[in-house]
């Protein structure tokens, strides 16, 4: 059954005693032996650690950007190489003698059947 309590008294939460014992910041101050003085030595170490973390994050970001640009450049090179090979093969096919003669017959030029004539100059 529930217990009646007077209005002036509040029922204590079961967690208040636990939170008083397990206050994280008090525990941290106790473990790090922090006093009321300003901890300059600890501040130097914390700033140094922050600087190292900041440099690490900076280089990780730059490396990821570099890898992204590198993969993009590799795909562009592969696409340009494939385009070059296809254009080169098309030009090779069109430059064959049979293909050239077929394209010129459509314009009205025919293949010469007579052999060439040798011209001899007299001095």
C-alpha cells in the first residue's frame, strides 16, 4: 500500500542518492586531482591533444577529397581512352581504299581503269 506523507515533506526519488554518488564531473575532478586553481598544465595538454585531433581530422578530410578526385579522374581517363579507340577504328575503316572508292562513287568520281602514263622530259 501507499504511504501517506505530509505536504511539507517530499518523497525522495530513488535516483537522487545514486546521482549524488555518481556525479561524473565530481568524479573526474577527483581523479584528475583538480583544485580551485586554474590548471595551466592540464590546459596545455588539452590544447595539444585538441590540436592533434584537429590536424588528424584535417588530413583525413583532405585525403578523402583527394581519393574522390583521383577516382573521378580515372573514370574520365577510361572514358576518353574508349572514345579514342572507337574514333581511331572508325577512321581506320574509312581510310581503306575500298571505303574511299565507294564514298567517291556516290559523288560521281569513278576509279581509274587505265594505268598511269610515264612522262619523260627531254633536255
